[in-house]
C-alpha cells in the first residue's frame, strides 16, 4: 500500500493515475461507503483481491465518518481490514493539519483524528510520498 499526501491541488491524484492507469479511483463518497462496509465486517476476510485501487480524498471521507458519529478506532479497523485485502491500494489524502487552528471543535477533532489515522496508515505503507507542485518526494 502506498500513501500520497500533500496540500490541496498539488498533483497527488495525477501521480497516482499516471502510475496506475487501470486502477479504479474511489472518491470520498465511495470511500465513506467502502470504509463503512469494512467497519461492519460485511466483506469476506479470506479473499485477497489484486489490482490497484486509488482512494482519493481520504480526509473528506474521514470528515463524513466522524460527522456521522463513527469512532476513530473503528474507522481504523475498517481501513486496516481493507488494506489487508487490497495490498496494492494507493491512498491519497490532503494534509489538513497545517495552518490556523480552527475555533470550531468539530473541525479541530477532524484534523487531529485524520492526522492520527495518517500516522497509522504511514506505518503500514510500503511507500509514503509528499507531493508539492506535482513533484513527489519519498519520505518512507
């Protein structure tokens, strides 16, 4: 599994699509539903699937999950289960922890929990790259 992070509109998804032109790209709404399915353990755990799947906008899917009352640890369990069955996945996520700290509690929680989630994903990833101006820099 690979993780691409960086600021908004820095070329992360273009890099992923160029590397895996045949990969299915899931947006945040599709990700929300996929993560929910794996959180609820509705997928078979014994079948490993092949082929790259690109998760675009993980940060937005995370926001929707938190807004709907899902617990971060349960979200991680769902994502971890998915990664187990889809080891060729590419996860694309904006860096949302930089900048001014929001006054709104929900916004702060979203940024903090997304950061914690990315730390867990990065530990499991074979490769982690930060993208700036369309240029990937390998950090793991």
